[in-house]
């Protein structure tokens, strides 16, 4: 945190503590006291960590010793983070529909998943299993990083 950010945080805290609104001298006095006491804003806590802790407590209660609880909390935290990463990856516009001319040759690597449109509707499949001669549009489904 830079000195300017710390000054701003102390000023905001002084304003909050003074509840004076527009009495500059009261706010200045609170700000000076906060600076003299070395007040710093609380360290932000990751809300996912709180969620993992709450879930571990809900699931395990207090019957387990602390190391088991900590390991469970770490696993829950990891799962929550991975879920958020997948959610962000899906939110990105990663799929682009491409028009296909209906020729039987495969336009992409046969190991890719593909979302295909034809006269019957849409479906998802491996590219190697698609009858490309009936396809009108396709979109390659990109797998999230780290998945196989």
C-alpha cells in the first residue's frame, strides 16, 4: 500500500469515526490520532476462503481435530477457486461459429470437441464422429487450461 493510499484510508476512517459530516477540525483530529497510533486498514480476506471455512465447519462440525479441518478447508478452497476459474473461462467468448460449405472433409483436428449445426438442429460431438457433409455451421469447443 502506498503512502498516498494509506493517507486516503486513514482519512476515510477518520471521517467514518467522527460522524461529524462537515466539521473539518474533528475529522482532522481523528486522522491525526489514527496516524499517531499507526492505524492501517484491515487486510482484505478472500471471500472464497471464508466460504471454504464455512463449508468445512458445516460439513465437519467440531468433531475433527484442527489439522483435519485445515486440510478439508484447503481442499474446499482449491475446489472453489477451480470452479471460479472454469466459470471465468466459460464467460469469455471463446467459441466462434463458422459457416461450413457441406463438404465431407474435416475442417479441424479430429480430437477436438465441436458444436455442430445441421438441418436436424445442434449437437456436441468429437470432430471425428461428425458427418461433415450435413453440417452448416460449427464451433470448436476449447477446453479450459489444465484439463485433458
